[in-house]
C-alpha cells in the first residue's frame, strides 16, 4: 500500500488493572477498503476502536491517520480530521427529530445553520430516511435507528468510518439492506473499518479481515484465507472441536 495508507495501527497495547486487553496489535488500511475486524467475545475489538477514535489512550503503540499520530488527541479532534465511529448501543438525541439529529453532526464542518440542514437532508435521502426526517428520533424502529446512526456518522464528513456492530439486532433481510448501504458509502470514497459478529455478513462484505483473540492479532487476509485459517477456526470453535472436525 506504500504511502497511501489511510490508517496504520502499530503495535498497540492496552491493559486494564494488569489484564491485557490488547497486545501489540498491528494492521493497516488503504483507501477504498471495507476492512473487517473480528474475534470472539472479549477479544479486544471495541477496546481497539476506542483507542483508534481517542476514547482510550494505549499503554504502547501508535495509531496513524494519513501519517499523523492520533495518540493523545481528543475524540472531537480526531473526528474533525475525518475519522468517525459508530457505537454498539445506538443513542440518538431522543427529544430531537431525525433531521435535527443529523444536522448536529453537520456542524463538524460548518457553522451555517441552513447549510447544516441542507446537508442533513442530503444525507437522509442517501440513507433512505427522508420520509421520516421530521419524526422524533425516539420513534424509530431498530433498522431505522441503525440508518440514523450511519447518517449521523456521515454528517461529520468522514474519510474513514469505524462501524461497531452496525448489523446487531437485525434480521437477515434488514442486514442485507444495511450491507448494501455500507457498500454505497464506500463507493462515495469513504474507507470503512467494521466490527461484526455475523460471519456471513463479514465474509460477504469485506475485502480483507484481521482477527484478534485474547487481545492479539492471530490472522489477517482475504475472507477465503481467513475461513480456512486453523488459528481462526480454533478461536471460534475451540481447539478440541476444531481437531474433532479434522481441521
């Protein structure tokens, strides 16, 4: 990928009261990728997202965004640079309308109220929420709340979007629609890093995948390579099950 790296995570380590959540995790993203981050529960995935987005400071390592070290910067400073994330638990401003929720994010790039609202309408049309724009955010269904979370993230004008389990709680039909939307977001020139537990989703969506287990990177590669990787199979199925299946 040479010098065209969007994100470069270099030997990131983080412990909580002596418990290692991350241990020398490294990987890099190039422009236009949909890059998957997977691992069993407790592997350290969300901790890594929190480090990348400035909510946690690592004990060791660097996170470079377009070559600039992000360690020590606040989340709002990182967002201003063009790195935005979503959260596992979607918490919109429930007392505001869907339009107002998205408009708030638009103020990351403009102080003009009219411009922010125009941009918010544009984003709502993009994600398919324009017909519900004036409804209170508290009235949204789970699929619409996921769309709203994506819309709020897009409102900040990201170059890199971190998606934390955006498919959680959705049925297969709804997942398919969000997958289509994520691909459409990538086609606009936004690079995407996604945490997802649903293996069918992650394998069909991502160009490359990195796997972490007990805070360590155990594999990285294409979906087909990851599917056949013995360490990955053991991490998800358990060593005994993997051996019993003759893998």
